[in-house]
C-alpha cells in the first residue's frame, strides 16, 4: 500500500471518528454544528496542504527529469560531433 493511500485512509478515519464523537456528545445542536464545521474546515485545510505538497513533489521530479534529459542530449551531441570528426579524419 502506498504512503498516500495510507495517509488518506488515516485522515478519513480520523474525520469519521471525530464526527461520530461529536454527534454522540451531549451538547446543544448549535455547538455540535460549530464543532463539525471546525473539524471539516481543519480536514479540508489538511487535505489541501497534502495535495499541494504532492503537486510540488511531482513538479520537482519533472524538473529533475528534464535536467537529466538535457544532459543526455548534450552528451549525445558531443559524441556525434566526435564521431563526425573522426570520420572526417579518415577522408
């Protein structure tokens, strides 16, 4: 199981547990609604942060791959130039 799935499962489980705990607590309805709203907001903020971290990580990986590809292209150009030079020297 990937870390992302595990983390999302834990977050969802925590949210469900919190909601059930609030719903079964002996408080006024207005207080319960405030608590649910606060917990929902906290969960949404947490999920947004995790998503942004994931997107940032993917963007960094893409940049690394682009840099490696550029290096390989340069090495290929150098080798092609060297081969071309060697072939000219045989003429």
